């Protein structure tokens, strides 16, 4: 059924932010909405599969990536650069015969609240991070001046107003908030954008109630209304082999290699699209893989990653596979042969691992990853820490080898962590098929329709 509701969707220009928002866009298109996505030619290939499926209802608003003004913090510099699109978007909106009635934009793009107000439409925040980390982030920005009064990195910061009173050493929390300089225009602009998220018409989270129910309720109280929707995990129904880009190794080759391995016998090791290991960290990991007896897939992305020693691939031939670049992570994690996942605990990887029902071996290195690891290990009981002392920590190869072996040992299949993650995987599947996440997507679409009628 076609529907007149037109949305402008604006992802933050980074693959880890674009991909889940496009997964949400797919759900909205399937419900008859018309969507225009703000995207650059660089990231256009990520949109192409969705456009092929919805050629008449998905539209592209193409802008070149704005030039980034030099600034010490690269995240803030990138966010500030996107503000240069304010006037071009206004011009497009004013000339459109049926302009969008609302904008759904990434939580880093807080300035789009001002854009929406200028256009006379509502802004909905999309958070590619979990609700717990989002709650902590909002508190950090509200109290940033007080927090920065103590620069001791060992200083422990507690959040008693958040359920379960989470506590973290300062160094584990977002560096951009630690470096805040009062009065500096770029820092103040970024902070104002983050605070503006809380005054938006609503927030959509890529999470689900079984995973973060207590934090969803907390965020509704903080917002002062119920327009907080948990719609995840936002993942495709198929194998997802083309999701996020082309694999450097043909997906069929990877899956055939896995087909020859016993159930739950393979450890998948990947640190996301942005995180890279130092030479020493890679050395510690390689040492553990040499000492262990596991089957494994190691995804080593980016030229900055610590190098794979010469001869290592031959040494582990048969039981180890090295992927030097992008890999179809979702398809790998969903394969019956994969039993555990060494991860940096970025939220996309966290959701993919949980949804696939594999035990998480946590190795966080920055951003929201320490918060996600704490959720997995301490609260949900579906993970085990393998390295976390500092962003540049080097694992002990002997200890890491032991943990890797244990994670896919047959006698650990009945371990509580494994049992819990399998149950959580079933809950994730139900949420998106006929459960709470599906309900929240439908509620969101219904409220949009009511909002449009009221206007």
C-alpha cells in the first residue's frame, strides 16, 4: 500500500552509521513510505542495493562530502563539516513539490534539529549505538565541565541516575568529551548538537527490549514521553553477503571453508571497520593463535593494522583463514561452524554477534566499546573479557590462547554464557519477526501518519 508520508533520512557519513540506518530505511520503505537519503558519491554504493529493491519510493539527495576544516578532534571536524549542507538542503526542500514531513538523522548530526525547526518539520534521532551508551553519552555532555575539572584518567566516574549505576574509569569514556574546551566554537557546537538530541520529537534505537529494556524505560523518562522506539537488531533476512560492501575474499569461498568445519568450532576475530591493532597487539594475537588449537577466521582490515608475520598463513593452513580487508561478517557469524567472536564490541558487531548466538570475547579499544563490553560481560552474562586494561593493551599470548581454546571447547557448550547468548539470539529473532521491535516500527509509522494528518 502506497502512503504519502515522505521522510528525509540523513546518516552520518561513516559505514558503521550508514548501514544500520539503511536497514531501518528498508523497513520504512516496505511499509509504503517515500524516503530521500542524503548521501555522498563516495558512499553511494551502500545505497545501491536498497535502491534496486525500491526504485520508485527511494530517492537520493547527492552532495559531495564537504571539505573538512582542520581541527584537533577528527570526529568534531567531520561533524562540523556536515553543517555546510544546511543551506543546500533548505534550497532542495523549498523547491521540492512534495517535501518531507520529518527528518530522521544520526545522533552525531544534532544540528539538524535547527534545520528541522527552520523547515517547520519534526526531527527524529537515529542512534546507531545502544541505549546504555547513549544514556552515558548524554550525561557526559550535560556535565562535561564538571567532569573535566578532574583530568586524572584513573578517576572513576559513576552514573547513579542510570539503572544499575554503571561506573567507568574516565579513560574508558568518549575522548571527545574529555577534551572539551569551554568557549571553543567547534566544541560548543558539537555539544549543543548532542544536547539537542534530547529535545527531538523522538529517538529510534538499534536495539531490542530483551537486550536493553531497563535502559529503554530510563530514556523514556529522560525524554518525558514514549516516543522512544527500539527497532533492532536491524539486520537483513538473507545471509547479508553484500551488506556494507564487497568482500575481498569471495563469500562462497569463505562459506565453503566453514562448511568443512564442525559445529561451533571456529573463532571469528574482527575489530570493525575503524579499529586497527598495533604491531605489538597483533603480535600478541598471532602468538595466541599459534599456541592454540582452534579453527579461526582473522579479519585484518586496513593498512594500519599490525602486519601478519611472513609464513604465518602457511603455518596455520587448514585451520586458519586470513581476510585482509572487508569480510561478510554477518554471513560468517550466522554459520553453524562459528562458536565465538573476538570483537572490539562496536555496537553493530555486538548486535550481530548476539543475534547470531555466538559467545563474545571482548576486546574494546575506544568510543562506546567499553560500555558495550560491560553490558555483554557484567549485565547480560554472554561474554568474557580477553583484553581491556587500556586501548593499547597487549594480550598475554598464553592466556589468550587458553581463552580461545575454551570458547569453542565442546565441554563449554553447556556453559551459562553460551546458554544465555543462545536465548538472547532467539529473543532477537522474535523481536524483529513478530515481537517488540516490529511493534515499535509499526507504531513509529502510525505516529508519523497521525503527525502528517495533524499538520
